């Protein structure tokens, strides 16, 4: 009986030590890169900040009309987009295909995508072509929807947003996430 009680005490101590060890492993992993990054950290990781950002709020508040270019793929654009935006794509982007939408090299142009990564690449191409007033929408269409601004599909307001991928969809907090099937 004494041996059995001693074994039970040892087993309880080992279980407690295992729980403590697991807790410390979890804490260490949380601080070593497995923690959830912020949107700012994500954009710093993938962007060069070569194009100035414009926030959703700034874009809405400004009275001047901006040309909105959607740097997502047509399948994403067709799910929803900002009102009056022009789909320019990403993989097959060609400036010559959209020149008629850009009448003046000094026009205010705001490029967006899901979060602001692909749009920086397209905006860089516009800058290189001589466009002088180009901005990248900070947080893209996800941030737009997260701030309760409307998105459109076939001229109608929709709640659908193409979520790009399961991993990146964590940044879309509002609306209905849609994925490629």
C-alpha cells in the first residue's frame, strides 16, 4: 500500500512537471515567431514602402476623385470590388491595357489588392512609367470592408469578399469570405 501511494505521488508530480513544461514551451513559441503578427508587421515584411500608403479613412475623407485600380485577379474582382474600380490584374498586368483609364500622369491613382502587397508592385510599375500621384491603399479591400465601407459586384452592394487564401483570410474581419473552388 505504501509503495502504491508513493507511485501515485510520483505520477502526480510528473504530470504537474509535464504541464509546467508544456506551458513554458507554449510561452516560448509565442515569443519566437509563432505569434500572430499585426497588419503593419505583415506589410513591413512583404513591402518595400516604395509607394506611399493612403488609409481607408483618408481616401473616403478626401474630396478629390481618385482613379481606383484593383490589382487582384479578375476572379477576385468579380466577387467584389470598390465602387468604380478598374480591374488591372496582377499576374498579367500590362500598362498598355489600361492607359485609357489613366488620362494624365498627374492624376491621383490609388491601387489596392487584398491587403496591400500586390498593389505595391503594380503601383511601382505606374511610378516607373511616370505617374506621379500614386498611392497604395493600406490594408486593401480587407481593411475597406473591416471599416464597414461597401463593396460591389455587378453594380450591387454585396457582403462577399474574395479572401485570397485561408492563411490571409484572418485579416478579413467583416463580410462573407469567398474562396476559389
